[in-house]
């Protein structure tokens, strides 16, 4: 199969109760990412923007290494930038962000740290491409909570790994088979904490990705909108020469 690319739509909303938006989202024909500044930490929006700028730089770079290596390097650069900013700005000390990114060539290359997520819809079925770094995910894995209980748990926003400028902040890397006709969703937990996966899938099955992205945000707001919500909805198509790495 030849190289593939994305046709993305981005939506981001501060929610109904937050004063500002700490999410940052980016999508191009070659990658999609969402970063969520960790709530309760100083300057979360600065941290998520630093992650976005690192991924934007990757998108504009002529690769001198494999794409998985370049994606890992971009995540490391994001973490280093967050640490540098925090060192230079005392008021930003303690800032952090999640990051979920999917880059595409002939397959999906995924980097994830925190509890933002990536999903794939293929043949009408929703597949999770990432695993949350979170307290409730660990509790689900241990059989202490069901997935439905985890979605409503009071500690559902407690993450166990983030980019905060510290050492050894390694994103989980994965690869996945990609096909034309796939639909990707990359989103912050402002969607998945409040909207169940069956409702997310129903929205993603709408062939109009603009309407689909709007619907996902509407669902999060209708559920109370208690967090920033960001979504990237992207359809997978054959790449043109200008869209390849």
C-alpha cells in the first residue's frame, strides 16, 4: 500500500465552567495531536502549547531518521521545552500536560502520555489505540472498577504520567495498521470522561466529519461541559506527494 494521509477537522471548546482552555490541538495531513494542560497545575495551557509547537516542528521537518524515532524525539523536545520554560518562569513551576499524537505514513505511529486518547473506527467498530496513564485505568486493570464506574469515579482525572520537564518522561509508543476509509479520533478527556464510547461511535459514524466533530463537542457540553474538550476527527486517504514525510 502507498503512503496515506489525513483529512482532519479540529474543534476545541473551554467548556461551560472553565475560565480558559488549557487544551491544545493540531492536525495536518501527516499528524494529529491533542495536549491537555493538567488541571490544578500552574500554566497548563503553556505546557500544552509547548507540546503542540514541538509536534508542529516535527510536521515541518525533513526526516533524517525513521518516523517513530522522530516522533519520540519530538515528545522529548516537548518535555525539555516545558522544563526550560518552568525554570525561566517561576510562576509556571509545576506545569504539565498530557499528549496524544498519531503520525501516519503507511501505518499509524502513536505516542501517548496521560489520559488524552486516540481511537480508530473501521467497519463500524471503535478501537482504542491508546491506554490511559491514570489512577482509574490502573484500578480497572486490577479489577477494582468497571469501565463504567471509572468514567464516573471522583478520581478519574488523576493521571500517573505527564510531560512536566522531569527526567524519563517517556510516552508509550505503538504502531497500527492503517487503511483508506479509516476514521481517527484524537481527543482530550473532556470528551471521554463525560461521553460513553457507544455515543462517541454513533457520532463518528456520521460521514460528514465537520458535523461529526461538532456533535462530539455538543455531547460533552450536554453532559455538563465541566472540562475543556478538544477533538480531532480525521479521515484516512491516499497521500499526494506533498503530504508524505
